[in-house]
């Protein structure tokens, strides 16, 4: 009789553990961010908290794309040189609001291409003699429609303490 009770209790414990694992995982972007913040090691400084938050939000966004990203109607591809010539980039800035953040504006002068993403290299020092180079994927909140303007940005590791410059290395979009 004791064997059956022991087996029953172990079965219940095993089932409960599997249910916790199954239902304990985040099911959406918000839960992913909240769970990651709750489980973040507490031995980080205030500056590290901002960097950690930026990395958490980027990781969660990759796991749970926004609704606009899910609704892409056309396949993403690299823009041609001719299409890139029709883009007008605004000035760039790295600010410190909730952490170091690179941002710029983009006017899409193409008549039938929507912009979905871009990558940028940030050079500390000058671009011909950089002391450090970092590459980032820029986040677009929604596709930049033909003849439209919007902001692009990314959390970056730090605000450069010396002169810095930037260069777009990749722009992707899709034919409308």
C-alpha cells in the first residue's frame, strides 16, 4: 500500500513540476521582459541595469516580434545601390535616457519600397583611424513606407567619450 501512495505522490510532484515549466515560460513580449527583470542578478550597478534592460528588451523582441513585424506582406531583401541613393538620413545622436541609445531619422524617397531594418557601424575616433568599432541593428517601430519618414534606433553599449562617427552598412526593405 505504501508503494502506491509513494508512486502517487511522486506522480503528482512530477506533473506539477512539468506544469510549472510549461506554464512558467513567458507567452508574450511583456511577460518576457518582466520575467527577465525579476530573474536578473542583483549584483549589477545602476549603469549596468540600463545596459541589461536594453539587452533584455532586444532579446524579448526577437522571441516575440511586434504585430507590425508579423504582418509583413512581402519578403525582406537588401536594397540596391540605386534604392539606397534615394534615402536621406538625418543627423544621429547617442543619448542617455534609459541607457545609451543611438537614434537617427530616415526619409525613404523610394516610390515602391518599404524600409524594414538597417545596420550601422559606430566608430570611436575617426572612421579612417577608429579606436573602436561597434555594429548594431537599428530597430524600426514600423516599416517606413515609400515617401515616408520615421526614426530608427538601437540600445548601444556606451556613449563614446571621444569624437565618433557612424556609417550605415545595410538597409533592408520589401517591394510594395
